[in-house]
C-alpha cells in the first residue's frame, strides 16, 4: 500500500513539474523576425585581408591553395 501511494505521489509530482516547465517556456517572447532581416553582416573581409589571411595560414601549413580571393 505504501508503494502504491509513493508511486501515485511521484507521478503527480512529475506531471506538475512538466506542466510548470511548459508554462515557463510559454512566456518567452518571440524573436522579431523583421529586425533580424534588416541586420547586415558585422564584418566582410576585403580581398587584401583574405590574401593576408591565406598567406599566414599557408606559412603555418593550414592552407595549401593559391593566395587569392576565392568566392
């Protein structure tokens, strides 16, 4: 009998916690998609910066290609 009571109380606790978690997540504001669509890239490397980075990587044996801008 004690095991049955413990099982019922455990199930009740699990259901309550699940419901509380779902309610907590429901209050999260949605992301404004129009604001994120207007954002531009923070950094865009120039051709010279790409060549410099490729030269450094080639010196350290991380890059085997030619030192030019590749799209």
